[in-house]
C-alpha cells in the first residue's frame, strides 16, 4: 500500500508539472489505473488510496475481478472488444475506450438497450498507422462518429489512440497532437452529439507529453500499479 501511494504521488506530481507547462488545470486530467496484470486485492488497494477508475482489457479476466470487488469503482474497457463479449461488458463497465467498427457499435447499442443503459464510448483512432494496432484511420473518423451518434444507447465521449512505443516521448508528441486536431475538426460541425469532450491518450511511458497535448484521460499501468500479479 505504501509503495502504491508513493507511485500515485509521483504520478500526480508529473501530471501537475505537465499542466503547468501547458497552461492546463490538473483537475481536467483523470487517470484510469490499468490493472490487467494485477489481481483483485491490488485493485482494492488502488481504490482504497483514492483512485476510482479501473481499466481492464480482457473480458474473461476482468469479470472475476469485478465480481470479487462487488462492482466497486468505475470500470473502463480499454482492450480490443469482440462482439461476443459485449454482453459481459455493458453490465459491468461504464466506459469503452476501443470502439473501432460499425458492427461493434451495433452490438453495443443492441446489448445496452436490453439493460436500458447508455454506454460511454471512445472511438479508437490508429493515428500512427501501425498495422499491429486497431482503430480507424484518421480520414474515416468524422463519418464514423456521425453514424455512431445516431445510436440511442451510445454516448460518444471522445477519441482514443495508442502511440508507438519509444524511449523518447517527444517522438510521439505528433501522434497526440494529431488526435486532438481530429477531435477539433469534428467539433466544427456544431452537432451537440459530437462535442467529444475527452481525449483518452497517454500511457506509462509517455503520459506527460500526452497531458501537454490535451489528454483528459490517461491509461496508466506499470508506472502506477506495476505489471506482476
């Protein structure tokens, strides 16, 4: 618990410093604790020190943890989501950060309608163009957003991207900047359903740069909770 608290304190200091450099309010930046490599006891400690948002990327591993914690916290699904797993996500998770195709949006809307619950979704964008990453190409995001906005049980929260791994975080700055630009371009439509207030970007190795470029949700694993069970 003490080590977790120290890590969290260091992360908050880094976020505050990045906000000072970029003229932002630290209260506008929120953290998802990525807990896919740790057990439910560690997640309980994460919640006990004041973090409220939990990120998981594998449904079959997340469900037992969610149940062990009686649904405590706000859960974010951050991994690639298969349609046959949507039914397990809509009853436990509040956010989906990986909406990347129309068939998935249809299934989310269908399953969410059955439980009368609107799902908060981020559109995943493959800004870097890496073949190993999921997500829409930047030139398809605006049209996709307009189509998804028609679904009554999906609330579009914003855009999400994953930057390439790099020892130099400055190398990925253009990726984060481009995601913000794509979001701002979509906002010009004036459609209130496409306000897209949030940008989910920045992980353990590059979160300070992401904050400087406008991130509102950071997905932090190893720097915060470690990687071992």
